[in-house]
């Protein structure tokens, strides 16, 4: 049941984009900058949105859409909608108990949610609250640590594992420096002032977390507990992945008994290699523009990857803000579409009620757009329902 305060916060939120504006007011500048920012020139971040604007729909009329359904099936489970929540790092820093909030809201709505290993809440605590959450791993630097982490995730009860492979080194996130965010998080007068001028975040998220749970730690990058967010060892511990290769992924395939998804693929050859190495699914992604600036939008390479790997579900994330974005991605070959930042903003603004509201908005848009497209069943979507539009301006 939504309380009066949450209802007031959500009164003017009519779309996912509205959550960003609300979160900008709610969060201190460094914290908002961490969530919103990308790397270097933000080229890849902007291309994620630009790619969707290059396609227009070809709707069909006088089609009976009265019994339309947006259900989709992944790995034997039927979900209520063809979209889910991408892994969002350190969400408990901008939303109280953020990972649990995201996971439980997704479970209540019956959509997939991927928990980030760069999280500040133990994965065991999250899966206890939501058995349906997926777990996303950044692989540790050596085989014993990889084996131990995979065993920990399995013992906790996660059924689906997502391995992110586009983080060989940390991205050049100049935006973080400009807004005052650092890794590790360094207490400063500027950070203190930003906190004091955003009292709802200060008391409702930061101080509430410190009082109830102590200093946040990176809990899930290894089988053991990681350092606190203020530790100088954070970058050292999580930057050494440059030597990882396909042999490591094949090792994980031997270890992991459930569905195994690989995330961060943009090249068709890598997609084929993923399938041959045992991936059960692929998430086409440029990491939300947060790794290699200049990496193309996932939507641009989606059709080729979907055609090359028809035996397994190909999914996508990056730039999704509207129901029309979801349907465009599905028409180009995606089985499911993921979004991260909007749901992070929603959790920051109004907790579980905010995430539920965001899911409801996007689901309602998908339903409405299916009706106007003349699509009663998502399986009828295909590239024939789209036309490339040259020079179309961004919304």
C-alpha cells in the first residue's frame, strides 16, 4: 500500500524520464552524477537514445487487439512484461536498501531483475527477499576466486547467472570527478554540504543505513566480504580483469548448472562465440555508455546478433525509456529489454512504491502501444513493423 508521502512524490511522475528530474532534486550532486553519468564525451550514452529515434512504426488497422498480451518467456519462466531491471551498482547508496527494493518490486510485478555484484547488500539477503532475482557477476581475477564466487551464488539460491564481460578495466568516468564523486568515496566538506542540503536523502538513506547496518561494504564481488566504500583498496580490488578470456567463461559454464547469460556483447562474432561456449542467453549492451566511449548502441547491432544466434534468447539494454522503445527492440529481434537508470531513480525518489510506479508506467505504455500497432501478441512483432527514418530528431 502506497503511503501518503510516496503518493505525493509520484503525483507528477507520468513517464520514466520524470523520475530523472525528481531524482536530480532529491540526490546530492555527486550521487546523482554517479548514476546519470557515463564516460568521456558521453557519445555512447547519447547514441543509445539516438538509435531508437531512427525507427518509426508501421501500424496495422482493424486488428482485434482486445485480448492482447505482453507476456514473454525466458528460460522456462513466463513474465508479465517483456522488460526488466538491469544491474545497477551501489544502489543502496542512493536508495535505502536499494537492491532489495528493486528485487521485491520486480518480483511483485513478475518481471526479471538482475542484481549487480557491485552492490552494498549481501546477495544472500536479496535472494531471501526475492527468489526470482538474477545475479550479475564481475569476475574476480583468478580461478580460485571465480570458483568460490560461483559456488556462493549457487548456494544462495539464485537460478540465473549473468556474467558481464565488458569491464576489463574501469571506464574513464570524468563526470564522477566533475560532480565530486570518487571511488573510494572520500568524505569531504563538499560532500558534507551536499548531504546537508538534501536532508531527505541524508536522513532517509545515508544515516538510516549507517545506524541500522553500519558502513556499507562491497559485499558480492568475491565469495568473501569486500572493502567498505571508503577504503583506498576499492579500485585495486575491482580493476584487474584484463587477462580474462573465453576459457574463464567455459569454466563458469562447467560450474554453473542453471541458465547462464553473457552481458556486454556488441560484435556478432562474440555472440557466436558466446553461444558456442555455452551461453543460454545474450544481453547486447554497451554498459549504458559507462565503459568504452564510442561503442555503438546495442540497438544498432541487435538484428545481426539475433539472426546469428536464433537458438538462444538475445536481450538488450541501453537507452530504454518508453514502451515504444521496448517494442522497437522486440521488433528487431530482442526477446526481452532491460533498463537501469530509470528504475534506480525511481527507487531513490520513492522506494518500492517508486519502482512499482515505474514498472506500471512502462507496462501501460507497452499495452497501449501494442493496441495502436495492431499487435495482439508479441510474437507477431518483426522488422516489417518498422521503417528507418532518416534525420529524425531526438525527443
